[in-house]
C-alpha cells in the first residue's frame, strides 16, 4: 500500500509572501477612511483588468454578488432555471437562488471535475435560461462543448471562475470571465 499526498491550497503561505504589501494597502484604506469604493478599489479594478487582459473589471462585495449580477445582466430572473454542477462552493447555487431562479444540477466530467457537456441536453427544460459551468482548481469545463449546447438552445452562459482567476483554458486552466 502506498499513499500520495494531494496538494491543497495554502492561503496562509500565500499571505505570508505578500504580507507587507497587504498591510500597506490596508493602512492606506484606513488612512483615507474610504472603506467602500475609493482609490484602492479603482486601482484594483485597473490592475486586475490588466492582469486578465480585459478592458474592464468591476469590484463588488463578493463572488456570489458578482455571479448574481452576471445572471441578471443576461436576463435571468425569478422562475428561470440555471443549469450548474453540485461540485462547487455553495455560493454558486446561492447566486442563482438569490435572484429567484432555480439551480438545476448536472453531473461532472470525471477528467475535468467540471460540468459534463453530455449531461446538459437532458437537463434543459422549458424554464432553462442559462448554463453556469464552474471552473475549479484551475481546470476548466469543456467550454467549446458547453457553448455549442447553449447556442443550439439559445441559452446564456455565465462562467463561475471564482477559483480560477487569471488562468487560460488554452493552458488547460480557465480565464476569469463572468459572461
């Protein structure tokens, strides 16, 4: 019998590497007294947009709120169904239910541990308006296949990229776009 250590996230180690920069940013916010919006948020939006290679980033209170806003932006509302996966953080389903929509869960692909495109067709119903794949651990869902299903059924796609910021699916990781 042998054992394999599976690496896991270590936020404390990452924080330790960037502690002085984080402490300085927190001190600037307290010194200015702008706890909502302000220069630090504007700076973050510009820097994160540059990092992602996109024109705009909008800072919001949480990833859950970002997903809710993205769903509303594509027209999802009360009574609509959004297909997603159960192998995710609770915030994915909370974002869907917070706007009055209903999550419909499909299975994952064993290889990617992300949404199984083959499971989508049978989950689509008359109230389905969107698909929300979740990219976990930097491993993307098969977006080409998912987008093909979405196009055939005229469904919006909102990607939950909360755990894959800055990655590219072309590097077998996922780019953090919300829509």
